[in-house]
């Protein structure tokens, strides 16, 4: 599982948008969005550039992705 830290997620509407964005990226599965922590947990082998581009289209910014144990 990986954890993507997102800038710009401030409300439930943002969390729904980001959930939708991640679920529509080919190769991403098991999406869980945390509004309080401003992060997304997900599985998949997708480059950070793909995720960053998908988020940028909707006005969000990918700060980092870390692999969880």
C-alpha cells in the first residue's frame, strides 16, 4: 500500500473528487481517502507523474508518495 499526501483537500467535496480521480487512474486499486490527514491510501504501480497530472487537472497538488510497510 502507498500513501499519497495531497495539497488542496479541504472538505468532503474535495475528498469525493480525489477519491473519484484515484479510482479512475488505470492500475490504482483499494483507494481510501482521509480528509483529516489530507492523504490517500492506494495499491498499484503507477508513476507519481500520472497521479500528479490527474490531480492537477482538478486543482490539487501531489506533495509526496510513500510506500507503507
